[in-house]
C-alpha cells in the first residue's frame, strides 16, 4: 500500500514579506517489485531540510490557495495572535473589567481592590436550555401560516415532558416571536406550569454569518447576513453571559428558537469559529444544554438531544 502524508510548511520573512505554501508528501507509487513502505530491516531514509525551490522526490509543492473563509463581520471580536486562546472576558463581565481602577477610597486614598472585585464576582451558575422548534408547515407563505404540523405538536409534547422530568426549577422561557417557536413554547409550557414566558424578536430565525465551507443549496443575499447577523449577535450578547453578581442561586432558563440561531450561539459561547455553525445539525424539538460558570467558563452538556423521542418521531425540517 502507498503511504500518503500531508504536511503544511510556512516560511516567513523572505524579502521583507511572508510566503505560505503547502507541501504534500506522496509515497512512492508501487511498480514492478516496488513498495511504498520500507522493507523490514532496511534503514530509514535520513530527513534533510530542502529549500522550497527544490522539492525532494515524492514531495509535491502546492501553490497557496486562496482562503475560503470570508472575513468576519465587524461585530465578531477575535483575539490577537494565533493558537488556542480563551478570552475570559468574552461576556465583558470579568470582575476586573467592571471596576474603575482610578477610583480611590475617599478616606484612605487606597483602592479597596479586593473587596470591590468580590462585589463584582458572579456567584451562581446559569444553565441555558436551547430548544429548537418542532416540525412546521413548510408550505406556508407568511410566518403566520407556518404553523406546527400534527407531528410537530407531538414533538413539542415530548420535549415538554422531557424538560419536566429533569426536576429542575426553571426560571423562565424566552422564545422567538415566530409562529412555530411560539406554538412550540405554548405546548412545552403546559408541562412547566408557573414558568413565565417572554417573547422576543431577537431570537427570530435568520442568516447569522456566512458559513465556511459554503454550501450550494442555501445562499442568502449579502444584505441578509448583514441584517440578521447583527440581530442574532445581539441575542447572544443579551442572553448568553455569566450570572449577575446579585444572583445568589443557580438558574435554569429555556430558550425556544431556531436551528441557525442555536448553532451560532453554541459556536460563540464555546469560542469556536462562528463560521462553522452550519457544520452542525439539529433535530426538531431537540435540547441543547449550555452551562456558564461564575468564572465565565462555558461547557456544552448536550447538543441537539432527541434521545427521548421515538425514532419515528424524529425530523430535521
């Protein structure tokens, strides 16, 4: 069998600039009596550093490919530098960022930094349950006509029962103002009596950001990304953050919305490239569970869970 390896090589600082190229090592093609892999007992070939202009045998130099990932919109803030990075102040609620270091104690003239930091620290954990709406009528022209199908209503019942079975004290249900999300919320709320419901336009479905890699079957106009993206980002900033410092107990909140919105929120919360949102898929009525700790760390407990539904009730429309 032939051996194939993929290597990425980068050379910087040439002629005052930078050069980026890819190199793919292609194993020797088997011929008459030939073999791609060394025979037992034979010495391994020595590795030598070869200039980019002179590729060794079997090394195919590829020209730099144009980046397929479109530039991120201005509202997506990316940390400087490369490599793994966790922005601890991603929600702008890091205690040190909330206090005015120039403000002095009037009596002593000193900053009571420790006590002020403690006053700004979150104490509780937020549990965010993101629910995708149930199956709906795709033939409806207007939003008011895109009501839940009979199967969609069954799915919402199953989701409501699942949430109720968790035995948690849910604080509120915030839902998209679109018809399919509103109807899903009404059915779920029957299983969670007493939990207040709040409708918002911020969670309406839309095109959050141009996906990478792109897809051929779904290509919104650029203006749709521009309009929807800012709104969905605003939803993320408004609803996804660590608990307020005044919150004493852990909270459990339900958000009933849409697949695009949920996938974008998951990417942003985990600080994954938001352009990757379309690489995930969510079933109707599925449950995604995010946990935000007091220190700002975020964990994904479940993504698109529908294990509580019979197989014949699961859809992804």
